[in-house]
C-alpha cells in the first residue's frame, strides 16, 4: 500500500528526468504498481481512510512521483460538472493533438510532490486527445485507447503526463492568462429550515 512517505518531493532527481517507456506486455510488478497507484488515489479521496492513513487528497499520480521512472499514470476524478467519473490506469500515454484554446484552474494547481504554497496559473490546452494503453485490473485486461477530453480532465491528464517528461506544474507558472478558466458546477443541496 502506498502512503505519503512513498511520494517523492520537489527537488528529487527522478521528478526532473524523462520517464522510460513501459515494455509491453506488462509484467506482474508493473501491474501491481498501477493497482497501488489507483488504490492510493481512491484512499486519498475517502475522508475517513485518507485521514487514518495521513494522505493528501489527489486526483492523479504519475509513477515518477513514487520514484518509479516509467511512463505510467493513474487518474481518479470526475469532470468539472461532476457527471462522469474517470478511473484510468494508463501506460505510455501521449498527447497526440490539442486545441489552440487554453484554459486553467482559477485557484491554481496543486501536486502531491510539491509541499510549498504556490501562487500563479498554469496554462493548459482546453481539449486534448491522448493515445495510451489502459490497464483494467478488475479483468486483467490491457487495451489500446484514444481519449478525447476537455476542461478539468484535460488539465489533470496534462499535469500527469508532464511528470513523465520531467516537468512540474511550478515550472509553467504565469501571473496572468488570457483564457477561459474551468468552472466547476456543484449541485446545491436544499436545506430545510425548521
């Protein structure tokens, strides 16, 4: 089981190096690493388990962040509308096309490997197309996929793929950005007052 102590921090040489492509088919050790990366994200988002294990909540994790210099990422998040869940264990992901339009997270980005408070915006492509191999541990299936995503999910994937290229979000910070931000739409619950 992965814990925060397994996540390497800013300044570690693995985070600034380009990760190696994963050889296919996947060996058992690589499969287990992908399973543990996803388990970490799921645990980190469960308030009870996250607190018990001392995990910072995360929506994405790249293998270099756990000092495994391989091109593998895990993503566990919903889109900005909260409508669609993305649970992805991807191997050798590549952005094969992107929009000219940019977007950003208005509150800035965060990273499990960056402990310091960071201000600034990170320019990201609004829409991307990613080609990768997806590992499905429930069925031990491995398949080639192409994803077209936009908004928040596109930002998360770009952030994680940057890790595979030795780039942290703090390397891309700008003060101002002429682009439309991602807007999150959360349902408001009606509270009955008695």
